[in-house]
């Protein structure tokens, strides 16, 4: 999102510089035209008429660029507001406490270890297995993609075969973890509908 905003700001600045340059050229051309008209006392040669048409075309282009610049500025401001609201909400969400009990967190850590173990056994190699985590909010696999602990969906940047490995490891970890808690209601049966994969 920041890249889009930077590109739009650079584009707006470039259009503004071009607009000023065109304005200066028009000013110079109008001054020259005025001086020539005074010296010719009514007779305007065809080359000056052509130049006047060019000036009118340039003025129209400048008007269009200014309209575009105004529209881009307002759209960029709206986009920046949306981005700031997103950052605010994301910051608030990241500070919320987990509703998981200590026992639930222990079960989740056990499940994550089992999940990672199956990933290794299945030959997962799109990311380091240690960067694969089970999200406390959604209980879905996530990938830590940088040192700021940013977590993205597990299918982000994985190959199709590794995505199947993630799904398989997740299902096998669920099956293996069925007896980790007295409150488990796992049916003690796991069915794979496409074993050839």
C-alpha cells in the first residue's frame, strides 16, 4: 500500500512540474504572438496561426493535467485515510489478549509441534519449518515472513505440492492430537478423499 501511495505522490509531482513547464512555454509563446501581431498590424501569417492552434492545444492539455492532478490528489488522500484506519485497527487487534486458557495454549503448542513434525516428514520446503505456526485466533497455519513477526496465510509463496503437504500435515496433526485432551471430541477416524495426491 505504501508503494502505491509513493508512486501516486511521485506521479503527482511529475505532473505538476510538467504543468509548470507547459505554462511557462505558453506564456512565452503568447508574449511572442502578441509582439508579432503588433508589428504586423492585422496581417497574421499562416505559421502564426499554426502556432496559435498549438498554444490552444497545449492550454487544453494543461487543463486536463490539472484536472487529473486534482482528482489524483483527492483519491490519494482518501486512500491514505483508509490505510491509516487499517493501521489503527490492526494495531488495536494486535494488542488484544488471547482468550485461550493456559491449558488451551499448551494444547495449541503441542499441536503446532506435531504439525511441524509432519511437515518435515512430508518434505515441506517452501519455508523453514520453524516459521510455520498455528494462529491463536483462527487456528489455521500461518507463515512468519520477517523479523517483525508478520504472519500471512500459509499458501502465501508456497508451491502447489507444498500447499498439499500443509493440508495433509494439518489433518494428520489433528488426528495425532486427538487424545491430547480429555475434552477432545475427535471421532478417531480421518478420511482422505484423494489419496493419490
